[in-house]
């Protein structure tokens, strides 16, 4: 766990050299355009993809981290002795098209995605919503317990498709709804469905220039006998070139194929994971 903390401290140190105008760029409404900007502060609300993309030729290095469950008590230092992590890269091919790659320690999962902006909300409400399409593919690389399954490559794959619909109601409040479809080629038990439909919801309320509250709720429309609904609460903190997202969630996984159909924690029983996202933006080439 110390190496993850060291990595975080190194990134915090970089903030002294961050571009001073990044927060202004995130916060302002574009002066020469009628498009509404900065609906959310990052490409994630908490777990969910947000409507935001990295700008064209920008590369985002994203660290997502979960400690263990709070209810594991003092023997596990209330979960702080454990760690699950995802390292990701997201690149803006253009302002409207982004691609990403990531690797999660949970089940040693590799994932890749594409996100395309379809519509942008305008300040005059001529277009009342921002709309994007998101598709991802994920593959577990953890060895199966049954040797005869090790060569079954297709069983390792899962696919997610989302339509992201977001509106910035004011400079303080933004809300997003994301109809979602997840397909898993292989599931744990015969009772678990391969195909899962859900309607993910997330919002942000900004109460100071640098602080905002965030929340997510992801009810599944498909009957899930072995899973619960993902519920997360968070705090966004903006500092220089970084946006730190601190959160509490009942989902251990940090990609869609895990936190939508495979959340099992119960808030009322203390199955709560403390975690964070931290993003660093690098500009490659001329704008």
C-alpha cells in the first residue's frame, strides 16, 4: 500500500508546476461559443463516466483507488490495510472523440473504451442537454480456478454501452442520466444474468470555487439475485493542475463491468469502501 501512497504524494508535488489557468479553463463558460462547458470537473463523476472528455491532444493519467471495507474493523485498520487500484490513460483525439486504456488490480482486468460527444448543451437552451456515447470492453487476466477454463478467452470478456445525457442547470448544479447495457460472456452462477440493463444517475453540487459534492446511484432494471445497487457519495477538491475526488461507495470495482452488475456491499452493514480518483493532465503537441 505504501507504493500507492508514495505515488499519490508524488502527484501532489507536481501541482506546484501545474498550469495556473487550468481551474479557470474548467470553470468558465466559453466566451466565443454558445456551448456550456464544465458540466462536471472530470471525466468521472465518482465511478461513472461523466459527459466530459479530455480536450483534443490532452492526455489524462487517472489513478483510481479503493481501500477495504470500513466494517473490517481495527484489525484491518478499517480497510486501510487493503488496496484495489486502477491505472488509466485517456486521450482526446479531438475535442469530441476520446479513447482510453486501463488496468485494474481487481481480477487483473484490462479495459479499453471510446467516448464520443454527440450534442453539446448551449447557453441559450437551444440544445438543452449534452449527449455522448460510451462503449467499453474489459477482459480479466486472472487464472481460472478450473484449468479447463483457462483457454476460454471469450469467457473473460465483458462489454458496456452507455448513452450519457447531462444538463448543467446552473453554475452550481449538474445532473446526468445514463441508460446502460452490460454484457458478460461468463457469469459466476446460473442465476446471474449475462445481460444487465441499468439506469445510472449522478450529480454534482458546487458549494465553493474549489469544493463540490457528488453522488451516484445505479439501479439495475434486470433482476440481480446476488447483487445490490451501487451508491456512492463524494467530494471534489480542485487544486492547481489536479482534481482530487474523495468518495465513499459500496462498490469495490472501478469499471462498469464491476460496479454496475457486481456490487455486493450494503451501506447499512458498513460495506463501504473509502477511495479516491486523482487525475493529471498532459498536453501533447500544439492545440
